[in-house]
C-alpha cells in the first residue's frame, strides 16, 4: 500500500511539473541597410561610369600586423569618368568624358560590423590620382585629365595611430560629390 501511495504521489508531482507554464522569452531582431549617396537620375544628362575592374562598393584593404603594430599596406584603386548621356541614361560608345568638379564630402569607417560612421580620428585618408583629398575642398578635373578619369585609393595619415586590432574587419567609405561642368542632353 505504501508503494502505491508513493507511486500516486510521484505521478502527481510529474503531472504538476509538466503542467507548469514556461517563462516568456524574447528575441531581438534587426534589419540593417545603407541609403546610398545621391546618384544622378537617368535624365541628368550624364553618368558616373566605373573605370577598371573594381566596382564602386567592392574595394579591398590589405593590412599588416608586424609586432602588434597595425598598418594599411595597400588598397584597391576605384576609378571613374563622367560621360554625357541621353535623357534615358544611355552613353554613346564614342562619348568623350566631361570635365567635372570632385569634392570629398565624408570618410566613413565601420569596424567589426559597427555601423559605418564618419571617422573621428582621421586615421584613413583618400587619395585622388595619388594626391591626398582634403575634405570639402573642390578639385577640378579638366577635360584632358577627365579622359584618364579619377582614381581613388585609401591610405593612412602619417603620425596618426591605428585604431584597429588583430582580427577586426574594417570598412572605409569615401563619399564624393561629382558635378559635371557641362552635360549634353
């Protein structure tokens, strides 16, 4: 009889344990996207055309970490020219590049998945045709030079210490404004 009562009591506890309500949990979800810089509409009378093999959003950075000192050793070159286009955004095969003004408006950095934001320490700099671009200064790319286009690379400022460590993923974005001096519509 004692065994039967113990078995019934044990079954009662088992039923109570399985019938207990589970705690409410939560899970955070996030979506992330970047609004691109203003691109000329198809009827602007010009297009910003990529030069070379590297796409506008596909440049690479190569770092070295010798003795715990991180340095940027090279970056991909991203190039472009500005060409006249029809109101539909079509560039004629023989289109001659336009002269334009170029202005670096921002250098943004993101490290290890952090949102890409304006750099605060000035470690990275942007070079245009091997000359450092100063933020908010306008560079005129004349018609003769426009045929060669603009070639941008990332480098680092001398004397500014690296803000990155081993294993960190780095994204650097150069935001440039391009204003054609003439456009044929």
